[in-house]
C-alpha cells in the first residue's frame, strides 16, 4: 500500500519586532550621526578651534588698536529748550553716520554735565563722552583684532540674539551627534567594550583634572 505524505503546512510567519526595531535604530542612528555631523561641521569646527584661542588670549594682545575722534553736535539735542529729554536717537545716529560705527548700542547715560554713549561688538568698543553745554564730544574707538572677534563670537559676547541662537543650535547639534555616536557603539559588538572603555577613560580623566588641578 502506498502511503502519501501530507503536504507541508506553512507555519505562520513570526514578525521579529526586536530585530526590526534594532535594524531601524541602527539605520537612523547612522543617518543622523553622519548628516548632523556634516550639517554642523563648520560651526562645530569653529567652536572647537576658538576654544583654543579663548584659552590663549595673550596670543592676540598685539592686535589691539585705538583711535580717537572729536566732533560737535547741536546743543538743542543735549539741552532741549522745551524741557524734553535728551535726543538719544538723533545723537546715536549722528555718531554712527559720522564715524562709521556699526556695533550695537550698549549704554547711554545722561547726567548734568555730560552724556556717555557706548557701542560694543565682537572685538570692538566705541566710547563717547559729550559735553552737554558745549556740544563737543570725543570718541575712543578700540579695535582688538580678529583674535578678539572670534573669541567674543565663541563666548557670545556682544553678538546679538541671532548669534546666541546659533550657539544654542550648535549645542543641540553637538548633543545629537554625541548621542547618536554613543548609540552606534552599542551595535558594534566587536568594538562595544573598547569603545565604552574609551568613553569612560575620557570622562574619568576630565573629572580627575578638575578634582586635582582646578583651584
């Protein structure tokens, strides 16, 4: 008697969610790490290099140059006859136009005898003292060179809200680059232990330097 074998029954496919999740996480981590690194390369490179220049301000002290200018402006702006306040807007615009000042206004003070007006920007200051009775003024302009400019940009000093926002954005990008790099090391079985050890050594080294040598 001939015995027929029963046809093979296909077992239901078991969807391996763990494997799929792991694969997708690897792909996304690699994609984010590569493209975030490329998008942020220029700005992160800038902050890396200027981190060195900020630590060595003495390299750039010879670049500083100071200039002095004198001039006059209408007394009506300084002592209005109708008892109104000093014409601050007109004074600031006059100084900008006469001396090519582009930095942001940082301070405008008024007392009985004089007005003082200060402009500040990256690596730049312009301080003006105005005699309210005579209408004469003197501007002291200090240009500290490109070293001071990049250092102030690194620190966000006198750079305005747009640059401060860029600093915040670069910090966020650096965080994502670091996190995605750390995520990738967990999927490299042959490099996982050595990679985590290197990360640990770096963290401990930084803490030891702080603990032992920082006053």
